[in-house]
């Protein structure tokens, strides 16, 4: 069973909730943004920004007040930068288990202007295993035909 902080517990039982999104952009210097007030969560500070998050169309926009983000988005390549977005409810303080990840992927190309618009892309799947259980990686491989009994059944070791 999952436990929440008292503030979050009270908020999620309401008929109407006030979600808060915190966003970590994985630039050389990680940028942490909050969709409402400044928030400290899990030891990191997320700064308040005007955020327009459209998860159904994979778009993240935030207001470029004073062109404060222009230099970051113009000087660094955005495509492939990691992006994680969590959703919280209620007001701080939050406990470490209160946030739910609503997006974990990477940024696409950005448009820079009065608003910074960034496409959100899901991280491509990685096919595993990249290492195979064979010599010389593993020198102590059980012999072919070895049977291992478990509570879930009998397994027989075989080479492919």
C-alpha cells in the first residue's frame, strides 16, 4: 500500500484537485522547473515558471520571461536531452513518495521566442541483453543439461 504525506492525502480526496508539475531538464546544468510556486522536493529546488504542459500532444511550453531561457536553448542542442515530469497534489511540504512520474523521456527540437516550445519524445526502447552469458564474459557457466528445481518448476540449462 502506498502512503502519502497528510497534505497530499487531503488534496487527492477532494472533488477538485490542484496538480503541480515539477520538471527536470537534463542540460549540462540541470534545469528544474515548477508549474506553480518554488518547490523543494527530494532535496532539489524547482523554480516557479509559467508552464503549459500538453501531455496528450507531447508538448512542453514555458514562458520565456526576459528571454531568460533563450541562451540555454540556443547554445545547447535540445534534441536528446533527458526530461522527467512529475505530478504532485496540494501544497508543500511534500514527502518523497508523493510525486507520480507522468513523463520520462527526452526533448525534441525547440522553438525559441516569447514562449519556449519543446516536443517531448519517449525514450526509445533498449533491446536487452547486450551481454550474453557465454565465454569469455562468463567463465563459470553450468554444464548443458543441468537441472535446477525451483518452487515454480524444473529448469534445464541449455546453450542456444
